[in-house]
C-alpha cells in the first residue's frame, strides 16, 4: 500500500499531533480526524515517516491512499483511496 502526503499536509498533521484517524460512517463515507473517535471499534496503525495513519479495522486496504489538507470551508483532512489523477480525467473525450 502506498500513502501519499504532500509537505503541506504533513506539516498540518504534525502541528496537530501527527496522528490521523480514518473511519467510515454508517453510510460508508470516509472521515478523517486528528482525534480518535469514541465510537469506532479499532484501528490499524500505519507509520508514514514522522506521522501515523490509523485506519479503522474493516476498511479494505486500497493500493494507494492520498491524504489532503484544505482550509476551505474549514481546516480538514481528506482521505482519498485509489484517487483518480487529474491527467486521466483530462484525457477523457467530451
């Protein structure tokens, strides 16, 4: 499994303690938080250099995780499993 974080995302995560918890809600949507959720059954830690991702047990492992950080509309991290690259989208007709 490959995990990609750009320097800005890594820096933002380190400023918040260096741990990111990735879980699914009842609808199957992924969420990320720097604080461990109380209602999740368990997490599998994955160290990525100086940060640690904690993936909720039961989430299938993708080939690649892309973790992004955005300040809009509020500061948040987004976990993207097997993201589609922009250049692939641009190559589609129409």
